[in-house]
């Protein structure tokens, strides 16, 4: 019964979404306040309906209602509760419902907190946002209904893919979707502004927090996915430049660019047309990400079974939204006249360079990701683009970005003086290069990646510190320290996020340059030495889990005769899903991870054992967390909370003026 | 004001064009090393690529050919029904790797043996890489149901 109600709520929400996409638009065009105001309750209604629908599906999973097709295909009574819940989005249908839930959640947020927006802009934003929701609801209802019943329900389900029964992946999709869909808000604002025909500082101030929120979620989502791949897949890699990974990375790069160009719109009313274009492209890439993951057009190591027909539907949605928005953009971009002028050495210019570098690096990733499809269609060759391509074509732009970041972040608005800005930075640059040289001398004869990463990482982190310190003005140390604690959170957020990028860059370079690996056959009780550690295979035991059984290797990790820790890599078998999985044994340290994988049992006794030394592994995800934290700090800045109250007292003159 | 704005716009366009040109150059240069062609076992046998070339091979793991558990090197043969190529791999195989399953590997072809440096894993039993599906269809070995699709969740 609840399931039918959930299905019914979904259909109702679709009807409301259709109404919300038309009525406020007409209202905004004709200047009818009541038609425009209708958008708010409709957005709330949509959210409640989809929320109920999602809750109904979750209920079906929690109670193991095996009359539902997707519950049978993705759940089992013996599965732990948390994976019953995460199973809701561990499949295509449920994940699309989650996607729509987030679309309407963001729409409802714009309705609830958008009180200080000009009425026409708000009506149009909600209208556009609702059209996105409507398109995906139509997609769900037409091609992938999660509430599909079975005529003869089985006694038990087929279990969720064991690889997905993992805390890292339980929360990876929701965060990623919050990021993807958060960009839909920037898209809606961009399209609404194009229809409206005006972009001003207030628009920039509105778009920024949404983009920032989306970027934070994307950062966390990507980091979770990378972390999961690292410890769960058993190859010890953190990034494979795989199409599915790139699909989430391109929106991240563009969201980062958008974040920075929206600052220029907000503070200086320049780069308007570019910012609008970025907002459209960023969401376009999010849609494309969904399409790539579901269409099966590109071969991915992370691919699950898929259905090309659904991909075509999403491609259609993509074409309508991005094509429509770009057409509108072409017609209206001329009206986005810039107000502020700036010198060629200024914060604005630095942000332009930041945007060019981020956009071009996204372009490189895009070419590398789509080239196999292009070559197949037009050149008739089946090929794949591997990591060497990205290492060579993508990395230079990140190096350039990290090099100019500390300088650009400290340049003043409007007109700057490079010499004066560089004065406090020179010692830091020297220090960073010295560290790089030291690292290079110590590692002798290994790739230059490590020293370069160390130099850039330190340079970016020190630069972020110098930026904060420069904000405290002059005078006695005590006074500056006191002022440091009183700086706006946005300043702290900026410095934190920048430092996080430095840490991530350093970790990625160090991990790639200094990792070590080994493979050998080991008898129980035998030991070997690897990267300065003595590793002993104590025994291999049979272990019984809640819905799996496993061979667990017990390894002792010792250094200089002292036992450091005990590692237990496993080979698990999930009988219901009929699938084996590999659980790596990882000793996480501050500077390095020791990573063991149990391989095949050998015919003459013993086991194949693969070992990796992963330096700085934790720094990689630590850096991502620091970046996300910086974003959060910035998002919680006083300005966003106070500005909303102030603007309400004096409604802008734009409120009553319809688009020409 | 107007003149400065125009000058700035021209400068921005120049920077963007320079960045695009640089990236295009880098892309072209990187493609020489970064691209791995896909070859089916028949193609490898009829026109063996040079020993230096890194490429991808894909097909089905031939029944009875898989030797695992005899030292750290794993041996098997990959076939598309018409030809079969022996493969060696030093490492731990992906979880779903087995005889009569599809596989894709990256590596070099040295002295009639494909030395794989990487074996592609899949996360799901019903998934088959598109290249493998097409290679099997070409050799007439495809036994799927009509169209080369696999149903199921994401």
C-alpha cells in the first residue's frame, strides 16, 4: 500500500512540477504577482511529495518488501540495516529518485530562503529548476520506475552487489548527487538571468553560495569515491582517469572556475557573460556525467551493467537543456555589459587566468574522456586513452595554477603592483624551492614529480598563510594576532581551501613518485622484508560474516624487531550474489600506508601476496577534507546571513520591471 | 573607460586562445603515448603489433587455460572464437575474473605472449565491456540475446 502511495506521490509531483514550470514563468512575463508567488508553495509541495515517495521506497527496502522488483534485485534479508538503506540508491532506479529528491530539495530551498530576491527572478529560477525536476521525473516514470511490482514475489532477494556494501560507497552517491544537482541551481539562476536580461552584483552574491555548496559536496563525493576505490578494489590506486571518474571531475573543475568568476561578478560587476556561460557548462557536464555513467558508451573500470536506451533519454534531456540554454545565451549575452574596469595586473586578471586554466584543464579531461567515442565513430578505431595522456596534458595546467595561486590571491582589486605583492612572497618561494631541492637530493634518481610536488605544495600552503597574515594589516605582533582571529570567515575559508589544494597536490605527486610494490608467494609462518618493514604471514583463517564467508590472512608488520601492527586482508565470498570481493589490509600511518592484498591460494600451499607502500595516502583525502572545510567556512560567512535581512527592507527597482 | 574595456577584452581573448593552443599542442603530444589501441585476439595473431607498443586486448578467457596458484605469475589464454592469445600477468586478479568470462587487459605483445600490466576489473557480473562485445560479434561468437545490451541496475 505504502509503495503504491509512493508511486502516486511521484506522479502527483510530476504534475506539480509541470505547473510550476509554466505558471510562474507566465506570471513573471506578464508581471502578475500572484502567479509568480504560486511558485513557492508548489516548490514546497514538490519536495514533500518526492520526499514521501523516497521514504516509501526506503521503507520497502528496510522491511525487505520482495514484491518490488528493485528490492529483489538489490537487497537481501541478511544484509545489515545500513546497506538496506544505502541499497535504495545502490541501483539505477533508486539513484534517479534520489537525484530528483535533491533537485526538488534545492528548488524548495530557493523558495524558502529566496525572500530577498527580486520577485520575477525568483519566479523564473523556480520555474527553470522545476523544469529540470519535471524532465527527470518523466524519465523515471517512463523508463525506470522504482515502484515496479513483481507478479510472484520470491522469498528472498538477490543481494546488493557486495562491492557496494561499504560505508565509503554508501555515502558516495548522495554527496556526488548533491554536488551535481547543486550546480542545477547555478544553471537555473543563469537561465533566469538570461530571460530577465540582467546580471548584477546581487545575482553574483546569490549564485556564489549555491555554487560553493555544490563544489563542497562534489569535493567530498569525489574524495569518498577515490577513497573507496583505494581500499576496496584492492589495486591500491586512488585515481585511474577512468571515464566515470572524469565525469565527476569535469564539473568539479568548472564549479571551481564558476566559484571564482562569480566573485568578480559580485565584487566588480565584470566577467558577467563568461560567468553565465560557465554556469550553463558546469551543469551541462553534470548531466553528461550522468549520461556517461548510465549509457555504457565508454568502457569504464567502474562500470556496472547498463542500458543504452536510458542513456539516449538522458542525452535528450542534456540536448534540450544545454542546447536551449546556449541558444538563449547566444541571443542574450550581448546585454551583459560589464561595469567595472580593471588593470592587467589585478585580482580580476588573476581570476581570469585562474578561470582560463581551470576551463582549459577541464577541456583536456573532456577530450581525453570523449576521444575513444570520437575515434570509434569517425576514425573507425577502437582505442582507449590511458593515464599517461592525462599525466602529460593535464598536469602542466595544475602546475601553472599552483604557481600563480598565492600571487593572484594577494593581488589587490582593480590595479595591483606585482613587485609589491611579491615582496612578502619571495622568501616563501625560496623556501619552497629549497625544500624541493632537498627532496630531490634525498631521493636520488627518481622521478622529478616528487620534488616538484613538494615545492608547489609548500608554496601554495605558505602562500595561503601569507595571504591571511597580510590581511591583518601592520603594527605590533599582538595586534596582528588579535586581528587574525577576527578576520571574516570568508578569508579563513579561502586560505583553508587553497592550503587544502596544496596538500592534495603534494600528496598526489608524492604518492605517485614514491610508491613501492611487491608480489610474492608466501607460506604460513614465513616472512619477508619490504620497504624497511618485516612482514610475517602468521596464518590464514576461515571467518564467517553476516552475509559472507572469507579467508582472512593475518599479517604481522614489524619494523626493527618491533611489531607495528597486525593486518588482516581478506578474500570474501558473498554466496547470495555469487560474488567474491577482496578486502585489502591497510596500516594507515601519518606519512605512509602499508597496503596488503591476499591473492590466490597456491597449489603447493601458501598464498600469493601483493604489498604496496603508499606514501602520503592520508594526505590526499586530508587535503580534500581541508578544501571542503575551507568551502564550509566561507559558506558560513556573516555576509551571507546578514545580507539577506538587509536587502528585504529596500526591494530593488528591478522587482517591478519585467523583461523587455 | 570604453577603450580600456576593449583592450582588456582583447587581452582576455588572447590569453584564452594561447591557453587553448597550448592545450591542443599538449593533447596532440600526449596522445602519442597515452592512446592504447584495442585489438581482438584474431587481429593480434594476423598482424602482431611491435614489442614496444602498449595496447589493449579483450575477449573471453578460454576454458581450461587458466593457471592460477602456481607462483606469482598467472597464465591464461584469451580468445574471440577464431584465434587465441596466451597471456601472462604478475599480480592479483580482479575478483570477478574467471574462465568463460570477458576480460580486457593492457600490456605488450612479446614473443607471441601478451604480457599484461593491468587486467580490467568489472564491478558487476552481467557487465561486458563494449569492445569485447563488438569483437565477439565480429567473429560470430556472440551468444547474447539479440542486441548487445545487458539489463540491470547502474
